[in-house]
């Protein structure tokens, strides 16, 4: 740990210069160094890397604030977009800030100023200096929905001593899946800290109001390729051409890729429109959904959803949003980000595995009744994740909020 602190101290000027290069201003840099205004009451520190992690835990913060008036929650993130998102929640008692750099000085400064009753780290966030500073000040550390991929575990294994010392201070950890739990334990997470497997994204989605859905007859002929990555659009277009389906919505994970996808469509002489120009679903056989914040519209419109990042080697994206909207879920072989959910869905017949060679054939076999059967099974699995009440009780017991 001493060597890590020395390295971080040496790197600190470079990290601050990098932040300036990214466009961060004086207020941002002060937050990176841990200069935050102290809270007006008892506090809790919650950290998530970016939008996805924090969105999945919004319900936790909302429940805690509602149940404990006066509780002050500091939510930190690695990005300014996530900080703005939390500010837009306009949740009473919540302060949004950029995460401090992982140095003893910056992390310790936040902990001393806020004196939180607990530090909650979401999903894959493992911070040696921050966790050590929390331990030194008697602040319990909780890891919720912790994810440790095989690749990340190999990287941490190269500094096994640092990983073990970091994980040794964790009071409670609920892993996202059994594989993550096993890898965290192998890296040094104490057996006494092990909590139940917990998929934060599933619980967050399960707690949302029931989604408004079009009748199956109006959506059965529609395919959504959701959060696609490079190379996946070509596979989808090949399959769609012989599928017998009437409409396709291509929603790339990163809308900045829209020009390349538009060029691919044009090269194949496919009639398409782009959402960024104001086009609506149905204006052409293919809609290029090159905007942000509209995925719920596409899930509700389409009877079938192919999960992006599963045909490319990206580990896949969440199946829970399409499940909530009643879409029949298809996926490729790359599933390590959500291995357990996809295994559960597959076992129940609520999702189907595809390959580039089999995709068109499987699409041809998914009529309205087949889509309904799959959608019902997916919703049942989603609801089986529970309402999160046990997790809230655990947080309150450990932190005393």
C-alpha cells in the first residue's frame, strides 16, 4: 500500500493536467482533490463510475433518504455527465460531486469533511487508497453488485498483495454473480464479508412502474438491435434481409458511430432514416436510432430485441430493460458482463442464443405467440430478483443510518 501511495503522489500532477485537458475547471479540480463542503447532518458516501452504475443504485438512495429524513448522501462519479445526471435527480439531501483521485490526501479529505457512516462502492469500483482511508477513520466499506471479470481479476492478480489489502477492509460485499464472488474471494475478500449475489440493475428495473406496451400484433414484425458495437450491424442486416420481419431499429451503443453505420446501409442500398433528423419508426424499413435517452421507445416498439455486445466480444449489455418492456430476447455468445442473468433466461426459455449463421432462421421462427411466451418468462425472472428490502436493511444495520 505504501508503494501505491507513493506512485499516486508522483502521478498526481499528471492526473490533474489530464483533467484540465479534458476540460475540467477549477471547481472540478477542487472536487478531484477532495475539497467538498461538509454536510449539514449524518452522511453516507456512495460512489459509482458513471451513469449506468448510479442509475442502477438510484432506488437505494431514494429509499434511504425517504426513510431517514435529514440523511445527507454524497454521490461521486468519475465523469461530469454522471454528476450532472445525479444533480438532475433533484433528490433532497443528495450532493453530487466528481470522485476524488485515489490518493490518501484527496480521499482522506472527503472522509474527514463528510464523516460518512459508510462508504458504498458500486459494481466494479475498487479503490486502494480510498478504502484504506475509510478503514483508518473507522468508516465501513460496502461493495454492492460487485463485478470482477476474469480479465480484471488477472490484472489485479499482478498486484495480488495490494488487492488483498484493499479487499481485506471491506465489511460487506454482494457480488453481481457467482463468478465475480469467487474471483473477489480468491483475491482476498474475507469470507465474513460475503453477502448474497445481487444484480442491482435487475432490482432497479423490477421496481419501475409497469411499462406501456403496444399490442403484440403491432410489434411482432419489428426487430431492435440494442446497444450494438462495431461489426454487429452487418450481421443483423444480413439476417434481417431474409427474416420476413417488416422493420428494424438499429440503436448503436455509441451514436457517434452513426456515420459509419449510415454508410454501411447506403452501400447495401437499404432504405433507412435517422432519428437524429426527426424521423419516426415506420418512416422506412430501417431506423438508425442515433440519439441518446430514447431506448425505452425502441424496447416498447419492437417485439424482438437482440442484445448488443453479445455478437461482438464485449460481454453484452443488460437484458432487464427489454424484459420489462416485453421484448423477446436474443443474444450472442459473449455474455461475461451478465453471465448469470442470461443463463437463467436461457434455462427458462425466456431468451435464445444465436450466432451470425443462425440469427435469420431464429428470427423466422419467432411469431407473436412465441414472442409472448418468451416475454412472460423474462418478466417472471426479473420479478424474482425481489424488491431490495433486504439490502436496505443490511445497509442500515452496517452504517447505522
